[in-house]
């Protein structure tokens, strides 16, 4: 399916049909999401979750340059105003925005120099509890255990998991189970995995090396990158009761504002598929003072039809042209 989408997208962009369709996409908004980048030599730390690594720095530069040529790139305040107005009186799109989740150190080391050179803004979502504790998230912890265990079978969450030789597949299965748990259940699950794998937790220095520090986050904000919340502890919000959701959203916003000295207007719901947040989550985000809430449902947004508390984001896994074509013909490139 991905190959067919890429082939169709290539036809659109190489034949000139994309340029002809562009006026029909002036109400379209695509929000691109990244987690980690790789150095240009393709190396980098893979001791943790390989699934969050995206393009190399050079590939990221090419992607940003591609979208800058074809879209109006938005800063956070512009997106707030754009959604409030339904796009009326604010020029013509298509529009695009770049976001990063999880506050990995790659954002400053690899992504920010590219954005600076190309003059493109971005929005960083920070899980404040992880930054405070200097700990990697549960998805990275699970991958650490899965990669290193010498056991044949793992037991956690009342289930058994055969280890086998495909350690990345094992990590995906364990992470999928973790996404079904509430905050206390998730913590217990990771503790049970640690015991079952007989693998100790990552050294503190190795965990800290993955993450931005508060000084880095303040630097990025001073240099034009907007900062938003990714909750306190990165739980699946729909698995929490309403009061726990409110605490994750409100306390993380307060922490960010205290550390950065500026307003925090946006939140990205962890994991972010449709089942991972709901009406209670959106209401809690509104009550906590956010103006925007971002999902990860991989859809194109339409101005005048997009809920500001459910702005969809996509990844560039199908390639730049496929993402562009998805904006021009969202029905054809759905899924």
C-alpha cells in the first residue's frame, strides 16, 4: 500500500497535476510529527526504542525544505488564530507545521540547526516528569528490557510473552500491552518486566543522555521554538480517570510555564490515536488552559472542520511527496 501511495504521489508531483490541484487545497493543514533523528552516518543510540527514530539529519533537511517550498509554515500562535477563524482572512494554504514529541536531545543537536538554517518554526512537546526525573519513558524502558533479556518467556501484566529472536517485535508486543494500562498498572507492568527479564534498569547517565535538560528547552524557546506539554508522565490519557487526566494536563502546563517563563498553549496527547484520548480528555485540556490539543491520527486537517482540541498529526513514513499528495487528495491517500 505504501508503495502504491508513493507511486501515485510521484505522478502528481512530476506531471504538474499537483500544482493544478493546489488551489483546491487552500483549506488543508498537515501537521508533521517527529520524535528522534539519526546522525547522517545512520548511527546513533539504539539501546532504547528503535521505533521512535525517524530520518537522518540530511533527510530531515530535505523534508523541511520540501514542505517550506509548497506550504505556508506555521508558528503556534498562527495556528491558534487560523483554527479560531476557520482560515478566513488569513491567506491561502495549504498549511503545514512541524512538531516533536518526548524532548529527546536530538531536537537540539540535530533538528534545531536545520530549522534555524531554513527559517522554519516548530513546536516541541515535553513530558515534564521525565525531564525532571531524568528518566526515559516507559516505551524506551520496555525496549531496553526486550533487547537484553536472556529469558525465553516473560511474565508481566498477567500474561506470558515468548521472547524469540525478534527483539523489536517483542518490544512492540510489550508496548502494545502497556498502552492498555492505567498509570498504576503501567508502573507495575514495567516493574514486573524488570523482574521477569532479570535485566536491570538503564544506568542514570545513559538515560539522561537521551533527554533535553531544562536549559536546552529554555534555549530552544528563546530561539523561536514553541514549547507545549506532553503531560507529566506520558500515560495513555483515556486509561486514566478524569481527575488523573486533569492532573497530568494541568500540572505539566504549570511546570513548563515555571521553567520556561512563558505561556504554554498546546498539548499533545501521548500515543495519540483515536482510542487514546476522548471527550473527557479534551474537556480537561480546555479546563487546564490549553488552546490546542494534538492527536496522532495521521489525517489531514480541514480548516473550519477541525476541532482545536483534536488537531491531527502525521508522520512522513510514506515520503514527502506522499504527504503532499495526501493534502491535495485526502480521500485518495487516506489511511
